[in-house]
């Protein structure tokens, strides 16, 4: 079955804006200020999409971040609106950057999209300096057992990779990170869902429009699987420890 990238759909950006995630920049701002990120720090936006976070960081903190994303279509949009920034085509499981070359890595609703989370976490740790911060905002399943059926979905969306939050925390700790904060932000996801339902009538209609009439599974079936998982949203901030044995 053909894969359909919902993030390249016009209706996705119409309802979510350029951030393509719940809460827009609320958690970005919270993380940047919690970690005391400054203009001299080197930042990577992992899964930068249309460059929304890159633009926000530059406009509000004078930070010129680097963006990486596998979608050439989204990168093209990002380069148009953020000509001052560097954008690279690539995926999280192979980051084309030197060891310890970043102070801060952000994965805003994108870790759930990675082909191999284990390899991605290894790569993030490799490119982060000792003491560097790793910020994750993403979706998780309050009923993680039901999330198994979503893994093989043909629809490319963060909902396909709903995390088991407890297991993710343990995995990040095992990779050599100290967890500084984990906060449930499910209210932001609920706000977005209310907005979607108000605009499209139902989540089923939204997902059907997002995936179009291609060969991937229907948005209705995708939404049925999501509903069983009872999705939530979270913010996690980790810091790379000096030693990892």
C-alpha cells in the first residue's frame, strides 16, 4: 500500500499553521527559556518541516538554527521563508553533522515520525555536546497496547508513531540523558482537535481530506485506530550526561 504524507497536504497546514503541531510555539518558547538558550548556541531542528520553528527562533531570540527534514517539498517552503538559515535533506537515523557540534536539539512532534527511534537517539546523543539539551514535544498513547495497530499505517503522521511515554523516558535515560522535565500537555492536543472538528465537522473528514484519494488507507480507518489509543501530548527535556557506559 502506498504511503501518504499528511504533512504535505494543504488542509493540514490550513488548520495547524506552519508549525504543523499542537500549541504552535507555546512549548518551543517554554523549552528555550527553561534551557536558557542564547544566540551563540548552535541548534538543530530535527524534522523542521516548513521552517516555522527556525523563523520563530530567529525573530524572537536572534538564533540561526539548522533544519533537517526528509521532505524536499517542505524544505523548499522553509528556504523561501527563512533564507538566513541552513536546511539539510535527511533523516534522524543518519544526521550528517560532526560529533558534539550542537548545544540544543529540538524534535517537535517529529520523534514519532523517525524510521528508527533507537538510531535517532544515538545520533542525537552523538551530535550533542556534553551538557547539551534534547527537547521532545510529541504525542503519546494513554492506551499504548492499542498503538501497535498504528505502526504499519500507510499515513505519514505523528499519530502513526504514538509513544509509550514511560518506555520512551526509560529509553532516553538509557541513551545517556538526564531527564530534567516531563510534562503532560494534552490540553494543547484537545484544543487542536476541537479546532479541527469545528472546521471540518469531524476528525474522520479531516483525515480523509489530509490523505486525499490515493492508495493509502482511509482517514476514517486511521481515526478509528487513533481513538482506541486515547492520544495525549507531552513535553520532555533531557540533558546529555558526561558519561555513558
